């Protein structure tokens, strides 16, 4: 299973998105390996440009696997955030929850967000930073 972070999905849906990211995300979708969770869904659907786009995105999201978020994931997100903060690193709560979702589901996380690289340094997160962002930090 591959959990697609919103950072990767934004590149995928953006007409001018990174072609390398778009290709990898498309392959995951075509192989029926693409998963999302409620955080990713909100990050994408709530910020659609209009009702038509929102409806199309919602239709696409119906085809993805959905990873549940519950106490286990939120507790793990708290632990990840606490550990990172003690090391002087602050990561947005949404990224902590997405990472915890991937870890607890044993899914690989596809992303274009340097926060996940930091989380992987202190956890069992299996992430793949996509596209040109591979060589930069974010």
C-alpha cells in the first residue's frame, strides 16, 4: 500500500506539476496501491478551486484505499512530535498524523515534503520523496 501525501497529490493534479511526481503517483493509482486518509482528503478537497473541481476530486478519492485514523495513530503522532521537538524540530501536526498513519498501516509514504524526511530519521516511517524535491530540503 502507498499512502499519498497531499504534497504529492498537489503535484499530480496541478497541470504544471512535476512530471516525475505525476508519473510515480499515476503508476501507484494504476496499480491500485494508492491510499489516502482523512487528513489528506481534507487537505485536498477543502481547498479545491471550485465546486466542479471538488466533485471531480471527490470522485477520484472514492477509488483510493482509505486508511483509518484512530487513537493509535493520534498517540503515535504525539510521540513523534514530542521526540522531534525535544531535538529542536517542529513539524506540523497534520504531517505527524499522516506519518503515523503510514507507519501503523505499514504503507510507504509518497511525498514532496521535507518534514517527512525528518520524521523518518526518528521512526519506522518508510517514505519516498518524489521528484526534483529529492535533492532539496523542505
